[in-house]
């Protein structure tokens, strides 16, 4: 049985993403932080780790980019999940009983319109959506609601008062991490890389022109400060290939235009699960 380290608990969106990607014959290693997800895989306590990296409404989880570089793991896949947010309570609680709403900060951001319309309720961040749901159940809290998945409501036996409370359709992209990927080269059509260019006019433009000339699709570009304060930046790039010849060419071209280049993983473009 595959051992999967996730950030969060059973019933979290990481759990949902793991079920879609690996099926239900998995052993879940619940972690409080993304750092411990990485450590579990590094220390062979898990075969794979799942790490949310960005959400279509709430934006990027920037610290995870740094973890990808420091971690010594490789990206071997991705999962895109439509996240559906639900307001859930201890059985018997009604909305007028509530004083507080708890959830993960990324979920809170995705439901900002709903929360603006319920200003009287205190909003409290937690480490995990499912963690908030479990907390309510374990402590029989009747004045607190959680924002979490329907899987969390089922897992912790809570009542959903309102579903679909995200601002609009919301998708989270998760990376699948492993120690060493043994994926067949021909099965892969996407790569994530990190590079630093020279700090001079046009350096990034040259990189982008090379990507464009090779007809490679740049699906993501994220800048990140290089440590120290020299006002220089590194760039995380996701590249999508339409034929395998493009891969080696683009790596070769970009290496010649970069001061630093790191391959963070070559993998298959993820499916979207709704
Ligand atoms: O708290 C959870 O349920 C998680 O799986 C974490 C997380 C995140 O890190 O973005 C995952 C997906 C949703 O965007 C909200 C929260």
C-alpha cells in the first residue's frame, strides 16, 4: 500500500486530492506542516508527499516554492482539484448560534465574500480545514463553524449548513513529490524548473524568447527573491511540451542563458478533478 504524506488531516482537501490521484488503497500520513510532508518523504516514512502550491482564487503558497528547492525531492506529478467549500457545524447548531468560523487561511481567502456578509462572526485561522472540523466534533462546539470539504463533514459527522460558499469556482493545484522519480521519459509532458539569470537588462526576456522560439508553453512564472538583498530574483517556471524533443532543447537553451538552473521535476500534466 502506498504511503502518502499530506499536509492536514483525513478529510482535508489534500486527502481528497490524494484519493483522486492514488485511489483509496493508500495509507495516509497526516502532517501539520509542509516541512514535515517533505521530511516524511526524505526519511522514507512516506513514498509520496502532496503539497498544495496555488489556488485560482487565493493565489500562490510562496513558502512552498522555497521548500521545493531546499527539500531535495522531485516533482513527479500534479493534481488539480476543484475545491468546494462548506460551512459545517456540530449537529443541532444553527447559524444564529454561531460566534466564530475556523478554517485554513487559504480556504478563508476563497470565501471572503461569504465572510464579509457575516461580519459579526470572528474568523480564526487554523492549520487545516479538516482540523477545524475535527476540533468542533471533539469538543462538541456549538458556537463555532468550520469551512471544509464535504468529506470532512462526513468524516467528523458534522452538519453542512451551507455549501458552495467559495467566491466563485475555485481550483487548487497540488504537486506530487517523491525522492526519485522513475517515470518513463515518454510519459512526461511538463517540467518545473528554477533559474537565475544575469542581473542585466533583457536577461529574462532572452529566456522567454528561447521558450517561445521552441514553441514550449510557459504555464507558470513565479519570481522569488534570491537570498540577501541585492534586488535579484530567481524564477520558477512550469513548461509544457507538445513533443519530447522540446525538453532537451529547452533545458540546453535555458542553461546557456542562466547563472543557476535546477530541474525540480519532469512529470505528466495533471488531471482536473471536479
Ligand atoms: O486545509 C486543507 O484542507 C488543505 O488541504 C490545505 C489547502 C491549501 O493549502 O490551500 C488545500 C486546498 C484548499 O485550497 C484549501 C486549503
